[in-house]
């Protein structure tokens, strides 16, 4: 299918500008990018929610 819509479409635009320089947080000798810090925070949040939320219960046999 030469000239189809899917071949002419470019890659989707990124939600943020990826051409700029990164932003970093400094804690003494520790330096981490804000993007990585957000990913780590989300992972910790999901882990804590997995510990606190109860498992769904199935139907009891009777």
C-alpha cells in the first residue's frame, strides 16, 4: 500500500520537550534527574498501595 495514511504519518509528538537540558536535584553527593525521581516515587507509591489494598475476595463456596 504505497502512499497509505500510515506510511505518511510521522511519529507521535512527545508530551514534553525532549530537546532541552535535564533538570537535576542535588543532595550532597547524590545527583538524580527529576524524571528519574518521579519514576521512583511512582514505583514506591504503587508498592505501598499493593501492600495496603486488600486482595479481592472470590465467592465463598457453600
